[in-house]
């Protein structure tokens, strides 16, 4: 009949673990699957097949076959030592897998590397523990990409971790909380780190990344349920990456005070943060360039000040587009600004007051500036003393703009 558990002990295979036909493992064909596998006292150099087996079959293929044959629901390591790496495609998913729990915490202090696509597509996987892997230095790309049943990931105690690859937990749509408090040495995180983690509401200890993190890939946090983001976690970055917080529809405030090292804000940052009400720019004093679509479609944004943007020289297209709750915009802090792209302040339906003092260096404004601002009634453009190029359709469909409004002698694009 089916087994409840299999305990695999004292494997000293030169190439690795779980080799088909190993005499210490009962033939899986004689009685169906097992519920749990415990791997104990293993001293394999790497969890991969021998060279002879590798030539015969791709390592990830036969490992997937082995897991599919045994059909374990729980794999746990206990008191293992000497295992230095989990290989590429170690448990790469297949539709017939039923694995729900993988506990690697018993691998001890020897593991230094987790390669690419270790758990990619393990659709039944619900829990992973890497707890206490104190020598782990790198996690490769696609670690748990598309593990859509994943609910718990324990990455505590990874004090030596320096690099995390792209697509780390992308599309882990059931994950609600991630604790990265121990990631104080992480210097690099790849693209789409937590992309489309639809249920993720909290990242515990994000500020721990602030001292060491130097590179964060594009679209790192597209998490519609995420409630708050501690900007201190980005304090050592030189740029806010493309799409940072794009689509984080539950975030209500963002305090940029810790971001004094940031030099640029790339396209799509904070876009479609539909619940964002307050954005404090006080720490962005080093920013010189803002890309396209930054803070676009933030429908609930009510308060935005420019006091921290004193070094900004250029702003891309669609900045503050559809900030429908914004009632006032004062450009007093934008004293270094020379160029603004198209659709700036477009569709700010409740915008009543617009002040341009501070824009004495502004030379170019793109198309559709302040258009479709239905409530706009109080406009002062006296600060635009250097303006030379203006796009078409300024204040288009903003019917409450006072008649006789004069823009200081520009050349229209």
C-alpha cells in the first residue's frame, strides 16, 4: 500500500541525491506514492546526478521524474551537511507533481548557492523553508516563479545572502506576508522580484535592505494588496527602478524622506497607485530626472508638494495624469526644471489652483498641459519667464480657465 513516510539516510553519492535505483530507497513502482520524505545525514557535494547520469539525461528531467513517481507531499532535510548548492531545475514543476511542503532548513551551514528555476511552476507547492541557511550567498532567477498555491516562504536567518535573482516570487498569488528582516547583506535583487503577488499585503523588515541594496530590478513590487512600503529599504539605491510600486492599489501614503541618494526616478514609478492619498517628496533632493508615467493614474492623490524636487531638471510624459482628487498644484520647489513632457496634469478633474512660481528655468512644455481640468479657475503663470516652446492644446477642455489668459511669448511646437 501507499507509504506515509520514507527516511533516506547516509547518502554518500559522489554526484548527488535521489539517484534512481539507489539501494537505500525502495523502488517507488511497487506500492504507489508517499506522503513524506525525510533526507537525513546526507553529505553530497551538490544535489545533482553523477556525470554518467547527466550524460544520459538532463538532471532536472530525472529529478522531476523521480518526484513524479514518488509523488511526495512533503520533503524535509534533517541534519544534512556538505551540500553546497541546489542545482538548476532541482524541482522544476510539472503538472503531475503534488509536492506541497519543502523544508531545506536542515541543510545546515553548508549551502551557499540556490541556482535558477529550482521551484519554477510547482503549482501545488504551498510552503518553503530556507530558515537558517546562514552561508547562503545567492538565490538564482525564477526561484518560485508561478508557484500559485504558495502561502508561506520562510527566508529568515539568511544573514550572508548577497544576491537574489529576477522573478523571485513572481506570480505567487496566494502569498500574504514576506519577512526579509535578515536580508541585511543583500546588494542586488533582480527584475520582477515580487511581481503580481496579488495577495501580498505586508513585507516585514523591508528597511533592512536599506544599508546594502545597490541594485533593484525593474517592476519589483507590483502587488495590488500591499498596504504600505517603507522607503528606507531603498535608501542606498541611486535610482528608483522602472515600475516601482506600479499597480500597488492599496498603498495610501509614501514618505520619500529616506531617499536622499536617489538621482533619478524611472518610468512608471508609483503609477496606478489608485489609493495613494499623500506623497511626500521631502527626501528627493538629489533627483535630477523623472521618467514617463510617474505618479500617473493615482486617482486618490490629494496632497503633492514639490519642496523636495529642487534639483529636478526634466519630467517625462504623463506626470500626475489623472490625479483626480488633487485640488492644488504649486510648482515652487521646481526651481531647476527646464523641460516638462506631454500630458502634465491632464485629467486632474478637481484641480482648482495652479501656481507656477519657481519655474523660472522652464523652457519647454509638452502637449495637453493641464487639459481636461474641469474645475480649474485660479491660474497664475507669471513664473514662466524663460518659456520658449509650448505644445498644442494647453488647457484644452478646461472651461473654467479665465478668459484672456496670457502665456509669456513662447514659440508653439
